[in-house]
C-alpha cells in the first residue's frame, strides 16, 4: 500500500550548512497492517511523517501509494490523495474550539469530492459511534476530556474511510491510563475498517501495540 524507496531529505541549517534529516529510508506498509516508527526527538520522525502524509516531498527516492508514484505530482493531485486515502491523528488534537464534536468530524468531509448532506450525517454519526461518542455530538472541545477530544480526532480521521491512517504521537498529550485506552481504540477502529496505520512515537509502550516497530536513529533505520 505504501512503498518508500531510498528516500533522502536534507535541509539548509541556520549558517548555510546542509543537514541530512533522512538518509536512504525504504519501507513497505501493507494493507490492514500497523507499524510504529520509534525514535527520539530529532531522529527525523516528523519529517518522515510529513513525507508519508504528502505534506512534504523528498529530495530523492520514490514514494508510491497503491502503486502510484507520488513524486512530482501537482498540489491538486496530492490534495486529492490526502483527502481520499489518508487520515491524520495528531498529538494536539487540532479541534476547532467553536465547533461541536459533530461539526469537527464533519470538517473532514468538506475536502475532496462533495458528499450529500444525508450521507455526511450518516458517515459522521457512524464515526462518532465507533469511538463511543454518539452521546457527545453537540459538545464543544472545552466540554470534553482530553481522551474524548482525541477520540473526536480519531473519528475525524476515519470519517472518509481512508486506507491509511497516520498518527503523530497520538497519546502524547494524555495521561497513561487514558493513553492506553485511546491507543486501544485507535488500533481497534483502524483494524475494523481494514485501514493500515502508521504511528510515529517516542513511547515504546505505544509502539508495542503495533504489528511492527521500526527504529529511526539520526535519519536512518537502526540495525
């Protein structure tokens, strides 16, 4: 489903020096599988996730989604792939404070092809029900706990039935007990929908919940 081949990424440092952030990264993510990318701060995890999410492009190498090479695609084509095939879960939730749980999830349906109103309601309610928040649809983020907010974020990621979910430190803002519950929910909901999930984390306990753990050290795979 996802296939990275010999991906490199560099940035220009503050004094004009070249900083190598990713060095020859190759990986394959199969449909329905779960993968954790484990690494310390500065190891290149965020850059790799940005490339996987089509928010950035590598300097060299190939990145294929369902056999389609994404390198060099125009912004419109990349946006369509993001909206149709990718779901995102972030550490900070990124919920809109003035919107209800229902409306926050619905925002994901405003991108990509139009979805009829009745179908939008069906999709949003299915997603919120799956994360156990069918009784919180009118609540705004301030009225929800941190764990509930992250569950809304998971519902938003799943509402378009993406084939791949990318999660960036999804439990980093939660206490240990809530984090365990949210991680279990994330794994259960993605599996039930047949979606692959890639989790970027520095937490070994979070990584252990996935099928496979890859260790990123200074922009390259360890071992």
